[in-house]
C-alpha cells in the first residue's frame, strides 16, 4: 500500500492529437492553451503538457516562439507552473528538440519530455487491426544518449514517455549507473481500446497484471512513476485507483481520453483529485511536485524571461 502522506503528482496532457471533432473542449489556439493550463492547475494539476498548433514545416525555433508566448502568459499568473511542450517533425533530433534549449535559456522551462525508445505508434483500423501506415516512432541508442546529455546540460527534469517496457529499461540503466537526471518522472503508458479511430496499437493493455509487470521492473528504483491510458479512460479501467494504492501518480487529460462523454480538461483533473481524496492521498501543488521530483530551478530568472524568445 502507498504511504498516505505522499502527495500525488497529477499531470494534465491537454490536447495532443485530439481535435474539436472529438471533443469541442480540446484547446487549439494559444489563448485556449493559456486558459486551459491555468484551469487545470487551479483544478489540481501540478504539471501540464501541451501540443502547439503549428503549420507544416514549422521548426523548433517556431515552436519556441509560440510555446514561449503561452508559457509567459501562464507564468505571469502562476509562477509555480510546470509546463512543457511537444516537438516538431522532419529533421534531426538536435534540431527537432532545439526549442528545449531556447526555452530553458529564457527561464521558461524546468521539465521536458524524453521518449527513450522506439515503437510502432499506430491507430487501429475499422476492423480493430493495426492501420497500414509506414510511421515508426524511432530513436536510436545514440540519439537517446544525446537526449539524456542535452537535458542534463540544460538542467531540465525528464518526463519519460514509457510506451513499451523497453523504454523503461533506459532510465533504469541510468539510475543503476548513478546518472539518472534530476527531476526524472516515468509515465507508464497503456494502450486503450477507444473506438473513435484513436485506439492505439502499441504497448500493454490497461490491466492490473500489466501494471504489476512495470512495477516488477521498478522494484528497487527510487524514480517516481505515473500511469496513463492513451485512447481510453484511465479511471474506468481501474488503473488510476490501482496506481494510487500502489504509490504512483496520475497523467490525465484530453490528449489521452476517449469515452462517451466530452469533459473539459479541468473536469478530468477534478475527477483525479476526487479519486485521490477517496484513496486518502493528498494532491501535490506545483511547488510540492517540483520538490518531490527534485526538479532543478530555472536557469534564468523570470525577469530575464520577460523578453521574447530569440530565434537564431
């Protein structure tokens, strides 16, 4: 059983591949992002992840400008906020993730995503089979080592996306070697069974035995972990309660959620808070989450971050 005094870190992933066609409450514009981020923090989220709506061919420098504007508006009202953006495509990993450096150097970023592995990130077709696409989500071992070095150099807490068990082996190897970066947080992703075209064909299903398999891998590790169900409902599967009872944390939000209802992100976070109360665990504020995860302080002062992000 979990220690009842350990606060629960709730991460809200507010949009991702979801669209207003799936749910009219999905935030798309920068102004909607700002409003939703503030709303989920007020509801109880400690960390917020979002995807910016960028045109085809956008660069990491473009992303830094758009995300930087969102984060400045958020931090002006919630200086304690822990927010991190997604990425761009179609280039080398050092170019694709250059926004991390630009945002960190402006003091706007304290945590950043890290996907330490490769997998087939595919949706199911109408027959429930993996849709015949050519997309493979690939990070070579060399790229992953670069990624860890880059986040360490920037003093950013890594938010690990654990799509498959092999993804978890990488941060565990760094931990065994005494080189796990500060702020490390493993999000264990389970594939849901949503029927709206976003049912993901990867990883393990959201059942207790699969959570137990991950927890067996984490035995002896001090790295905090959370559960998420992509293309489903983490609450209805029972996985959210199991995670809380076993000492874990929660990732929720419209990026992941598939179901009959069309909730707001804040309503989903409120449901997570209610579940924490039922289980008897407190909910972490952003500052408490940063302390629990040992997230480094910003590299620059927020005063310095008041100037727009410069692009090379």
